[in-house]
C-alpha cells in the first residue's frame, strides 16, 4: 500500500499531538477504517487550526471556495471510510462533487491543500479547506 498521501496529509494538516496515532491508523490496513472514521465526528479536534483557510457547512457554495477549486483543479486523491470513494483519484472539482454526494467523511488531498468533509448529520456537514502556504511557496 502506497501511503505517501496519508503521510503528507498527516504531517501537513493534523495537530502535532495527534499525528503519530492518526498516521499509524491510516497506514495500517487493519486500522485504516478506524483512522478515516475519526474524521466523521472529530475532524475539528484533529485538524491543525493554523492550516484552516475556510470552513463551514456552506463551503462548497462560497464564491471564494469555488474560485479556489477552479484554480487548483488538479488530480487529487480521496481517502474515505466509504469504499466507493476511498482511493479515487479525480480532478478537485469532481472530487468535491463526489464527496458532497456521499454521506461519509472524505479527505481530498491535493498538492499543498486538502479538503475535509465530515460525516453528514441531521444538523449539517462541516467542511474545511486546509492550505499549506509553505508547500505552496516551495512549489510555485
């Protein structure tokens, strides 16, 4: 199993005190589902707040998010406890659309950014755009 995307995601966007555990779970086949399921209800506690660029239930309807997606419409990898979504590689716009149609958590990993969808619940579904400015500086 190639775990490059998982490792980059954890090192870039997860709080330092949670990285070791999340990385272990995401890179261990028997624990992968548990690691991905943490993002259903605990995403806010796992994500490094310094990396949150935008957040909210209406994220995919905001003009600035739509502009970001158009500008960064590269091939991304989706990680999800939903086997239909997990490991798919799609352009960002398609990945966001597919994740939005699902009900499970989804992590969309691009080059220097990630989009996290929590599990759909009665009260709504949180979404986060995570951005790694250091990565962007090195690769622009």
